């Protein structure tokens, strides 16, 4: 009977070691999957940001065209669109170094000033909305966004 107990004990120890090895492998696989998921999430965030920045730049060019053509109502609507997109991007990159090239606070302030000037122009057609100044401010915002986008072009590969 002692031999059977000893063999049973040895088999139990061997099974315990095998179980511990399998648990470690499972834990390692779970950690690797978690890291891969986090990396995928970061990549998606960056690619979505690239798309959003590109849309902002395109919309700013559209606003400038509206302003040159004296179409102030659609310019206000599109200015609001760009403002909303920049607010979302600002929150997306809050507390990171990604905002180094885009001063969101300044851009948002400039957009608010442009919107106010356009709204005043619609209320009072004789009001000078300083369209040239608005276009320059929009160009400055667009340049910041283009510079930031250019620094991130490696995401497109």
C-alpha cells in the first residue's frame, strides 16, 4: 500500500507542476493579448486623429472660399464644425506631447473671434467683418494642423 501512496504522491506532484506551467503560459498569453489590444487601440486613435485633422484642414479651406465669395452663413456653419472637431482633438490629446505643434486653445479662440465677426456681418451687412484678417487667421490654423499632420505621416505606411 505504501508503494501505491508514494506513486500517487509523485503523480500528484507532477500534475501540480504541469498545472503551474500551464497557468503561467496562459497568464503570459493573456498579458500579450492585452498589450496587443492596447497597441491596436493607440494605432486606431492616431489614425482617426489623422483623418480628423485632414477634415479640419479641408473644412478651413472651404471656409476661406466661402469668405472670398461673400457666403457668410455657410462659413459660420463650417467654422462651428471645425471648432467642434478641434475641441474633440484637444480632449483626445489632453496632457500629451502631441499638442506641441497645435496650440488648440489659440486656434479655438481664433475660431470664436472669426465666428463672432461673421455673425456681426450677417446682422449688419455694412459691418466690416475683416475678411482678410479672418482668412489669415484660418491660414495660420491650417498651417499648424498641416505641420502637425506632416510630422505624423509615418502613420500612413
